[in-house]
C-alpha cells in the first residue's frame, strides 16, 4: 500500500492513502505507521544514523588526542586523523600496554589496535559495545598520549 502524508495549511496532518478503497482501514494504517516510527527507538535511531558523519579526534604534534575525551552513541564511528609528522596508533588492548591501566574496555568489548597511522592518515573504529574505553598510542604511551571514549547505549538516547 502506498501511503502519502499531506501537511495541511492549518497545521494539522491529513493522511491520504492511494490504491485503496477501504478508507477506514487505510486511515488506521496511516495512524499506526507514524506512531510506530515515533515510539520504536530502533527505527528512530536508524533514521538519525543515516548519513551520520564520524566523530573526529585529531592526533597532534604535541602528542595528544584532541579532544582527549568524546562521548558517542552505540554504533557511532570515531575517526582519528594524524595531523602530526609522527607515527601514532589508536590502541585499546591491555596486552599491548606497558601500563595495563592505560587500556580500559567495557565487558564484552574486543581489544582493538589501529596499527601505525602515518602523517595525514586516518583510522576509523565503530563502537558497538556501550561503556567506557581508555585507549593510548603505542609509541607515545610513555608520553601519556591517551584518550577516552564513552559509548552511550542506544536505549539511553534522549
Ligand atoms: Cu602517538
């Protein structure tokens, strides 16, 4: 069934259903479908995520992640860009950390490591498990090049 939504000049919403003679049934469908889209978190999130740009974190000449703390939603992608002349990494793996507390992962999240990110290169990671992540740069862990990502569960979106 093809449903067309028409916004009237008076501010109200009029639903017009094509290819259906049963106007009453069609009207009910017209009401139910937008209600479902409104009330179903998954559907709304999918709509919001369509074409969403990654959250950008820069890797700087001063050996920092900037910003060093970002909050994203579950399923969002973070993109790190190396704006320095040095090689950096984005690493959240306790096995690769000199100081184990530099790597923090929420329960159920798999450790990740970008490998070397050369000048002007980027690295993207999509966060599917909510919680708090503490990551670091392998060559500059000793220089305290560390960052934090907080991933908010989809069902806590406002
Ligand atoms: Cu680095």
